[in-house]
C-alpha cells in the first residue's frame, strides 16, 4: 500500500525544508501498524517544523474504509490540495527498511 504526500514550508518558520519549498514522501507500507506509524510521525513533524500537508494520497485498493478512517483520524489536520505545487525533492521510503535498520542498530 502506498501513502504519498508533500510537506510545504510556506511560512518560512520551519528549518527542515527551505522556505517556500515542498518535499514529497512516498511510503510503501505493509500493514496497519506501519500506516499508523507513518501518520503519527507525520503529525509530529508538521507540528514541530511548522509545515503544511499538501496532496495526501492513500492507495486504497488494499485498505479497508475502517483502517483508512482510523489512520487519517490519527492525523486530524488540515490538508491542502493544489496540483500547482511541485516538489523540489522526492523521497521513497519502505517502512520495513526503517524497522530493519532500527533493529540492527539496537
């Protein structure tokens, strides 16, 4: 299942992404646990770095409506949809890879 979104620093207050740039993330998730983790981290990053969530898309063919509702409720924030915003960077993330790296580091 894929989750894609952009984070946009439109205010210039955040430090992770340069002012007026949008960066895109494309996550490959395997299960509900990974999906919930993505949304929890996303919520924290948006709050801490003062970013705007843009063009959230969740590939739904492997996702039940109930799961989708629970995952998006974890975020509960405003989402801007604007096809005119293009990302300056695109990051592809496979959630299994992150778990494996964390396990190896421990």
